[in-house]
């Protein structure tokens, strides 16, 4: 989690975005969004359910995006860094493309249940990002 926050802060500092206007809420949204992404990742690991990977990608991005522009930004940075790392590990371009499609679907407000596999326990449903 600390590494994720460090990546977020360094990325934020290096962007050309005019986040100073409302820095407090943007940073808060980015922090909350990174927690949403971490929760989805943790749930994915706990569920250990074949075929659920894309659902958790979409769900994490969806939950983070509900926070606002900071959450959208955090979800994109985390998703891109994760896919860059996993792509370098030899997982394959097709899997990376499918993951990014699920990431973008969730970030754009698409229902993550589109990717939910049958039989995944209900406790791994979307969370309320309040």
C-alpha cells in the first residue's frame, strides 16, 4: 500500500494537471481510490476464484472512479503500472489487453458484473465508496 501511495504521489507531482485548484479533494479522492483498488486486489487474492480476474479489475476501477476525478486518476495509474509490470513478466499481450479493457470499463462507469463469473460468492460484490 505504501508503494502504491508513493507511486501515486510521484505521478501526481509529475503530471501537467492543474490539480492545485482543488488539491485537497483531488488528493483525498486519489487516496480513497487507491484504497478501493487495494480492496479489489485483496478480495481477488482471497477469493482465488478461476475466471474472476477481470471482474476484480472492473470492480476496483469502478469503485475508485465513483470517488471523483482523483479516484479515476488513481485507478488509471495503478492499472497501468500493474499491467506494465505484469506484461514484463511474460503474461502475454492478449491478457494485458483484456485486463485493460475491464479496467477501462469499470473506470467509465460500466457495471463490473459484466465480468462476474457464475458462482463467485456474494461477499465479493461491489462496495459502497462512501
